[in-house]
């Protein structure tokens, strides 16, 4: 007997063209179900393409699914609950299953607070889904299907035991080769060549969730998927492996095959800084790697020791330089609010990123530590010097960002977030192109007191005032910067460049049909200053 599954992927923060809207975990699960003779469909609820209730209603009316499944994260769980409630209203008999990282270690008590949810997935999705489908098809007790948390006859939660995936990932059918996704409009996709991690970091659940091991797809499988996707117009790949260079011999063989067997492609990947050297970086570049991400977390040795992150900031800096010299962009995963970290230590991480010429964009946009279920910090916060805020939270939500530490209070946490925000390249790009100037100025001025300990906010304001020809206000900003931050690299670099401040003394009105030509430019040491170069336009 075939069982039908309807999956809904909820991602309100990414547009449909982004690889983030590819529900890779649901795709693996759907591919496994189809291989076993079951059926299913994935619907997406995205930032620029909201899922309409009528679409869900139509799919449920047509397919009559036995299970509606969701991948759940801290940030989408409340919206998921709305969709789950809607599905239950359409068909009270349908089973609602929550999977994903938020449910792997979620307390069983959460079921009592989510009446619209029937099942929590407690292991690798493919194994859990196949066991669930088998039990439904055969009419057997769901309590005998591994990897589930469900309500017993008396309403109390029942855990059905662990559900581990196969040792070789190739036993799992490919969601891409099975065409589980609609890739229309996409040029970049998520790809997994391995799963798992062995690092002991206290802020992460990946090692525990993967059983402290790394498993691989074969090179033939990876190449087959890439070749299939290239045939569908995909040119860029996001390898989401936690550690792409875990096995160097395997990685070198993969890079050689990509270079030899595929047309030119590009890709993003991440690994540990101590696993790369100039030779491997050259191979990565030749195979199409355009961006390499490293896990920095903090640039302070003592903070790194507390979170069990074995990292030498000096060697990390050298790896960054080597990667940049190879022509590969660098991204740095970083966090603030780590156990025992003072604000000064947190600022040192921002200084490290800037000193190593890593753009504050993409995955280099630092965020406050999120304390999720399943991490050592979440299970013993007091031991790590973490103080959850006195908030009443439902059992299905983790501590997340609602905490202080022994070294940082709520204001210090807020300040660090603001410091990073003013350093992001999107603000700098807006000011340089004179777009949304009042939006950026409003942000800085509304947080001016919290931003006063660093120069980036005032530098943004100075640039904005110059662009708006508010020269007195710009001068006031610059004088303050010189007085308070005379040795800061960003201040010195800004003051070393030519500052342009001029107003046209004569204005005229062009008649209709005339061509107005502005031929104005200023020179410094024989070179034109870009800010002074003007262009022509035709009068209408």
C-alpha cells in the first residue's frame, strides 16, 4: 500500500531564486519514500512567493496525504504551527510530523503545547520517514516505528528509540536525480557530499546529531548529481558539508574529477583553517572554488578554549592570507556572547575580521550566539556561565538569544550587534552609491549612544553628510573622530583620502532639446579624483 506525504518548506527570509529555498532534507526524505513505492510533494512558502492557503487546500483535496511534514527551526516554528493548524482543519485525521534540527533534541513535553502536532522526528529523516510509511501502510502501531516521539494512549509522550541512517550515504537516493525539486530560476543549489562532524565545540549540536562521525557520498554520486544539475542550467554549487576537507585524499580526488569531467563550474564550501595549505588552495581554485568559509567564532584564545574550539588566531590569519592569495574569497563564521567573553574580547573578533580584509557580508555577518537544543551549553547553561533571561517560553523553543553571560549584559549584547551592523558592506555600498542615505543615517542616529565606543557609525554619518553637502555636520563628525579615535585604522584610512566638498556657484536652465555637458573633474597628484568626475545628460 502506498502512503502519500505532503511536505511544506517554510522560509520567510529567502527569495525563491536563493539556494536557501531548496529543502534539501525534505528532498532526501521524499526521494527515499518514492524509491520505496510511496508518493509525495513539496510545497514552498518563501519571502517573495508566499504559499497561499488555497494551494495547500487544493493539494490536500487532490492527494489526500496521510502525513504533512515540516522542517522546523527556531525562527520558523511559529509559522509552521499556523500551517499545521490549517492542515488539521482541512483534514483532522492527517498526521502532522515535525523534523529538522529543532526537533531532534526538543523536549518531549513540547507535544503537550502543540496540539496540532502528532509526531516529532528523532533521527535521520530518511530512516524515520520510511519506518513511519511502513507502519502506516501495514496498519501497525506507530510506537514500533523508530525515531519518533508521539502521544501514548494516556496522552503522555512516547519515544520509540533511535533511528540511524546507513553507513554509506549512497544508499540514500538523490533528490536531484529523482527530480524532487522545482529548480526554475535557480543558478545555485545546495549539495551534500558528506554529513556529520567530529569536533567537540560546545555551542553546536551537529557532532552529537551525527553520532560523532562523518559519512560520505561516493565521488561517482557527487559527479553524477553535478552533471545532472549542470544539464538543468545550474552553474554554482553550495557544498553544505560541515567540513569539506575532512578527508584530504578524497577531496583532492573530487577536485580532480570536477576539473576533468565537468564544464567550468563554481562552488562555495567550508572547512577548518588548519586543513588547507597553498597546494590544496590551488586545487580548489582550479576546480572552481570562489569562496571558502572558516569557522572562527572568536579571535580570543581564552574564549576559544572555553567553547572547546581548538584554533590559533595567528595560524587562522595566515590561512586567510593564503586563501586570498589563491584568488578565493574568505568568509568567517563568528559569534559574540560566547561563554566568558567580555565585550572587549568580542570586539577583538570584529577587529580581526577587518584587519584580515574579510568583508562583513554573507556568512561573515556575525550574530549573537544562538543556544539550541542538544548543545552542551543548552543542557548546562550555568556551568558555562550562561544566564537565561527570566522569560516564560514554550517547551518547543530553546534559549536561543534570550540570555546574558557572566561577562556581558543585555546592553553589551545589543551593542555588539550594532557594531557589526554598522560594519556590514550593504551600509557602505548604499552610502557609496548614495542610496537610502536617510535610512542609514536614521539607523545610526537612533543608536548613536550605543555606537559611541567605536568609530564606524560616525564614519557612516560623515560620508552621508558629505554626500548631502552638509559640510558643517560632516566636519563635526570628523573632528569627533579625530579626537576620540585618532589611531583607528578606519579613521586614518578615511582621513588619508581626498575629501571633496564643493557647491556649484553658477546654475543655468537648459532649453528643451539641448544637450547639457558637464565636463568637470578634479586631480590629485596628476590622477582624477572619482568623486569630482561628472557626466553629461540630455535635457528633456
